[in-house]
C-alpha cells in the first residue's frame, strides 16, 4: 500500500457506484444486439464492426474505469485488477490506477498522443465522399467482397464506373490497406502506418472512429466515460460509412446515401461535417487525458 498523492480525487462508493451502473446500462444498450446475434450465428455489418475490427469485447467495454487521478473507496474487487494499486487515504484504503503498470507501453502511448494532437491541429477534408468502401469491392464479384453476406445494391460494373468517375482520395491507412489491388493505384496518395500522423485529418470517418480505438486501448488511464462517448460517435460514423457504401442495407431498415449522385454526395458531406464537429471536443478530451498519462508515467 502506498500513500496517496495530493492530486488524486477520492470518490466514496455512493458517488462512484451509480456512475459505474449507469455506464454498464449505457453499454448494455449497445451490446445486447451483438450478444444476441452471436448466440444465433448472425452478423450485422454496422453494429458488429466495432466489436470485430476493434479488439474490445462487450464485457470489457461494460467495465467502468474512473480514469487517472481518481481513487475509489470501498472498491475491493477493483484491487484485483493488475492496472490498479491500493493507496492509503486518511488511514483507510482506496484503489486507483497505477501509471507504473503502463510504463512498458509509454512509446505507444506517446505515438497515439502525437497522432491525436496533430489531427486536431489539421483542417478537415470533405472531398472523399466515403469512396473507401467502394474501393474495397472494386473489381470484385458479390461472393468476393468483404461483407459477402450483404448484397451489393449496384453491379460490379456499376461500382467500377462510379469509382472511375469520382476518383479516390482516402487519407486513412486502415481504410486504404483494404483496397482491392486494382483500386490501390487509383488513390491520390498511398498512406502507410509511418505516414499516418501526417495524413489523418478530422473529416475522415475512420479517424473519427479511431477515437474509440485509442481511448479503449488506454481505458484505465483515460476513463470509461470518455470511451463510451467515443463509442457512441464511432457507431454513428460507422452507420454513415455503410449507408454510403455500395451495399444494400434495406433489410436493416437503412436507406442508402447515394454518393453516385450530386444529392447523395451533398448529404454525405453534411453528415460528415456533423461527425467532424462532434469529434472536436472528444479529441480534445482524449489528447488532454493522454498528456496527463504521459506526465504520470514520467514522474
């Protein structure tokens, strides 16, 4: 047991338990369908993506972390978590996240902090029209596409024609790396992991979804309230992502954003701008939390 640093805020059980329960209820509303579908062997191209692409299980997302700088009184169960330590507060014990447990991950944390900060400083771009999903099926037949269980709403020939007409301007490596071989040379740039900090920008739907990726990666340090807020935004971003894709989601009650038309592209940009604007405060909160984490690791 160690003595508590003065900067740490202590929450009594009657203060932190309702927050933990509210977080669990919020997450349950998102994960209920996922768990039900998994039991039936069913899949959902929008909602399941956040659990398949990002390695966070529903149970992990459901667990509430107060974040760095907060200690919980009467939280014996959390004391078993290796990311936490027991500290003494006025003669009684409390539990708080232990920055030392993350020392071996400092380089990765610093890389993420730099990425998040640089994206926030960069102007948003709104000219891609979500064509990355089209590039992922460019030149493929229905049984070859990534979401083969979801029908395409256009023929492969029509998909090719739209891509050839609109062009590809994807700035995000984790979207670009799924382009078909035929689509790769059509993109304006060739993003790599190394160039990601120079190319990612706040208008990108995948950069917005990655706020969930990065916050969940360091959930114990940044706190689950931020993680949940980022998940909610990521879900909306993924919804637009697939609404604008060449897939037919009518069986899910979704209407397509027909980016092959001027009206569809205008609608895409409108929704894209809204997501980018909503990402601003979350990106700022995440950047601030990562800076605090790095400072705690360097003490």
